[in-house]
C-alpha cells in the first residue's frame, strides 16, 4: 500500500478541488511548529471536519515472523500463570472514516483504505492465532452507518464514548466465546441495550493544531455518553466475583482519567469489576509492563488482563515486545553475569562460554530517566539494535529501576556480546545478562 502522488497536473488540480483544508500550512512540515511538524502532512477537510496525520496512514499492520513469535511467547507466559490475555487494538481511523472522506481530505494524494483494512484484518488474525482473545473492532465500527460516523472524533486521534462502548461489548462476547466460564454474565448486554445519559466534550488534539496553525475557530466536539451502571442486586456487592485489569493507553486514560469511559463500558459488558491502570502517553507497554513487574500477574490478582494499545503502535517494532517478554520471562530469573557501571560511555558484556544469552537486565540510577540503547552482536558477525526504556508519561509510582529485555527469536543467530549505552540523561547502576 503506497501513497501515490499523480504526475498529471490536471488530475491533481481536480482531486485537490474536492478538499477545503483548514489551511495549506498543515501540509508543510516546515510551516508547522516543531511540536506538530512530526505529524505532517496533516490532511483536513472543513466540510466533513475530518483530520488525518501522517502516522495514521501506515503502510502495514500485519505482523512479520519475528513479531508473531514474540507475541506468541508473551501470550504463552500469561497462559503459564493461568490468566487469559485479551488484546484490544482500535481500528485505523482512515478505515473507519472511509475512502470518500479520505479522498476529500487528501486531495491529489491517494491512500488505499481497502488495503489498509486487509492488512489490519491480518494483524488481528495473527494476534488471535496466539491464543489471546482479540476482537476485530473494525467489524463493529463498520457494522452500522451511525456507529461508523460516531466511532471516532473527527478532529482528535481517539475513539468516542460510542467507539469505546461498542468495543467493550464486542470484547465481552469474544471472551465469552473463548472462556465461557470465566464471567457469568459477559456478552449478555449489547450496545443497543444502552441508554444515553448526556454527552462528553473533546477539545481535540488535531483541532488544536488547526487552531494554532490556521487560526481556525473550532468548538469542541461532543459525543453521546451512556448509562453504564451495573444492575447489582440487594444481596450482591460490586467486589464479588472475577475482576479485570485494564492496561491501556490514552484511549483508556485520556486527560489522566477514563474520559471515554472504556473501563465503565467493560464493567457493564462483563458485569464485573474493572481496575484501570492505563497510562496516557505511556506507549504500548507502559501500563502492562508495570503490572507485570509489580507481581500482580504472578499473584493472579485479576481473572482477565485487557491490553489496549493504539493501532499506530506497530507490532513490527520489536523492542517493546522484547521488553514486555523480558519482564515476563526474566523477572525472577538468575543473572549469569553482572557488571557495575564505571561511568563509561558504553558497557560491553560477553556471553560466558557455553552459556546461551537469553536476555538482559539494566538497573537505572534514576527512575525518571530510563532510555538505553543495546547493540546485540551475533555469532555470524551481524548486529541488531534494541531500545530499552520507558516514556516520561509513565508515573513514578509505576516505575521499577529494573528494565529487562528478551533475546529470544533472533532467528538462527546466537547472541555473543552486547554493548549498552545510555541516552537522554539516563545512568546505569549495573547491567546483567541472563
């Protein structure tokens, strides 16, 4: 799937005429403030209100071989602890908006919505094949014209309360199909059973760009909210029975609260208590890694773990998968060698003779600065780069000084040596190999 730039000027002019952008500066990276430039070009259409950033127009969602192997290993670790894992990936905004809306916003630049949807479908199929419960939320988003129209905010990157509610209902049905005895009432409530109860407002991260760059006067968007109260009997309490851990991103923790009420919708759909540990801006594993390292998974504190991550976080970026797998596999493992940091720019460790190098642990001196680059060297002379770190948005009370990464699934290559370097002011206490 490619972004195609037509060479025929007349076609470009005709296609461009379909769009009325908030301003042409949104298309020019050099014309935008540094904060927004990385998102350019930003496509927009004043008629529909839709806005799309470059990172939402990805070429591929489906997983490559190494990614499939790493996700399989992660799901297997949950299975060893007898805790099912559900993975929630909101569908791509361009797919939900549809080709007509994309064409109007993008003018002479074409994006193949059908190809994007096919690739996203392959991602969901690949994730589901691991044994995790992974509903294809594009199915429900496109199931009804009203749901499709209202699934996403048009000038923000997140789903609406409608998008989160229908997604929760679909997840509950999927869990019931895979594990019918896990929750007694999951899947009984459908979106059509919910009653509206007011609205929520979203000022819009993309609308902010248009306001500051174009001087556009844009009011906050609104979305219907729903009555998500559970029907608890007189002799029942809301703390009885199996519970759910929601470990997500800003889709579940917008403005540092559950603005889109995904946890509430899950509680209603499953008729179960939900603890929301999500972290806005924490990246794909900010919440779930903290949960694993806290010991909550080993203690089986929840009957189901829901890992929610945005579709813009590529599963083909192996570093975050290796870091999560490292937390799962190596948290209680024995170190093979330890080297104290003596202030070097880079620390080099070699595998002991006859011992397979399975992973690495880095202990940071400052939990607020955790950014490390690892070069893994192999027996055939090749190298791979692995990033280990945490985003600044992860709260201090959710951070461990320990960061781990798995060296599983590097194909037929055997790691023989690693070089660790610090970035962004991070300092190392020590490094250990497993």
